[in-house]
C-alpha cells in the first residue's frame, strides 16, 4: 500500500490516478472541489482550498461510524449522504496508511458498482 510520510494534494492525486479502470480527474462543481471518478462515479472529493486539506470518501455505513469514533478528524460527509460518506480532515492526526486505506475502501465500493471487468478484478483481490 502507498504510504508517503506526508499526505498532501499531490500525493493523493498521484495515488488516485494510478487506480485501475477509467479514472477521471474533474472539477464539476467549482474550481476548489477536485473529484476523482472511476468509470464515471465519484470516489473522492478534495476541497483544495481547505486548510488543512479536506477530503470526502465513500464508506460502508458500519465502518463509517467506527472511523468517526476512532478519529476526531473523521466526520459525517459534508454536503453528502452522511450514512455513506465521511469527511476526513488531513490535520496529521490520522496515519498516512489509514488515509490511503480509506481511499482504497472508497474506490472499491464505487468500482464494485461499475462495469463487470473492474468488479471481477476487485473480487479476485487477496485478503489483507
């Protein structure tokens, strides 16, 4: 798993662009909210002007609650369905490996609902 010492916009951008499937980087809302999509579906929103940097990630509802209880920097998704999305503030309190694991989880949830070739590859992944 990718885990730089500092989680910043460029590290997240590089990580997301390396994901499988048709990955699109876009600014569909305004020039300050960068999104990454897999096969046309958003898996991460990045508030580029927020300090500290803030991201929204899709999450399994039970896992979302666990993450919110574990980390003060994880909250219900801002402007999103709060049951299925978390807002993560990248203030240095969450280990980088956990942030990238959250990005992976969001990507996998969204990619599972995409075209069959991506779904098949994801289901063949070895358990961690």
